[in-house]
């Protein structure tokens, strides 16, 4: 959920093909050095990573170089968090904003000594979420196949992408997952079951396909259940192509992408991925 303006990626940038484990990596489990189906993540300026540790029903903070994480939200039963999908940090209120999918709500959790969250949006099948530079919150409602924008304190919100039922028309989405907002307030959303990434300009009545959209597949023109999405200052789209176990980069206006990480199929080696989900850059352009 980085702002586009906070990361400038060189057009010819390349990434190492072997990744370094920065959180978890000790098998599935609930110990502080383990994760169980991590989904969304948020990277702070100091490279502290916050992870939505989905099946452990908690948010875990991993400092740069740490071998163990620290639970900062949830972890004490489903009444606190239940299958949290994603989170962002709202610096203004020094809190975590978490999509608490299993409890069908978005919660705000104080960053300092928070023992419980406050519900800010109810009755929503929330997946990805992000915030723009004006402090508006954008939340993916997977069940209604739409993205809504909320002023903090407002519980109704405004549809900014989708909202026309489930389908594959340009004005529809099907199981949308993650969202990114650029500096022009255009909404980019991973349209998971349509195997595409859509861009909805502000006030648009329909979106445009910016990645995929050629059916499910593994060619360079296709995606298979895309998840995390980020857009850089040039409008290049980076997407976690989850079922193809790769991260792709789609230059603006291009009908095909290139694979930047994960060319070696499903697996646990440092040059492989296994259904990648959340995606973020740090301020140095590390992925």
C-alpha cells in the first residue's frame, strides 16, 4: 500500500533472482518465528515489516534483521481478529487499519499498547485496503465485487471501481483482491477471477485493463489469479501473479508483461515462490 509518489523505480531496474527471507521461514506455525499463510504486508520507512498472518489471526511486526516477530494486533482469539487479510499504517493516528475478513469488518488498532481494535467499517467482505494522500480509505469488498472509498468516520463510502455485480465487463469485477491508488487518485485493482488488473480513473464509469485480461494462463500476456498490485511513478504495474508463482511487471500501455522474480515454478527455494500474495517495495526499491 505504498503511495506511488514514494517510490521511483528506474525503467531498466533488475531484481536479484534469489530472495532473502525477512519474516517467517520456519515452517507453518504460531511461534513468534513462524507464520501461517501470510497475506498482506506493509513496509515502513525503516524496513520494519508488518504481516497479516492470516491463519494465526494476528498482525506481526518484524524489525529489519530480526529472527522473531512481535504480535502487535490479534493473536488472542477470533473475537479480536479472524483471518486478517491486509493492513496499512495510518501515521496520522499512529494506528494499524486492518481488514478483518473473518469478522466482516475493518478495524483500527492502536499501535502503542493496543489490546483491542475499534470497528470503523462493518458488514464488509474486506480484502485489500489502502489510503490516499488526503486520508481517504479505499477498501476492496470482495463479496460485492467493488472498491469503496471512505472518509474516516464515514460508514457508507462511495463506489470507485466495480459496483455493477460480478462479471467480466469493463464496468465489473470478479472477486477483486488488492488495491493501489496513484497520485491522480486512479484506482488499480487486482481482478482475481477475471485474471486481470484494472485501472479506474477518478469518477470513471468503467475501468481499463492494464495487465492480463487475456484469460487464465501463464504466457506473458496472461495472469492466473493476480493478487498484490503496485504502480510506480511511470505507471508501470507490478503484480503478484499468484497461481503462476511469479511477480510480473507491465509497462504502461503494454499488452504483455515480463517476469521480474519467480521464473522457476512453485517451490521453497530462494529463487522460487509459492502463490505470492501481498506485494510492496521499500524506499530503496527492494521488492
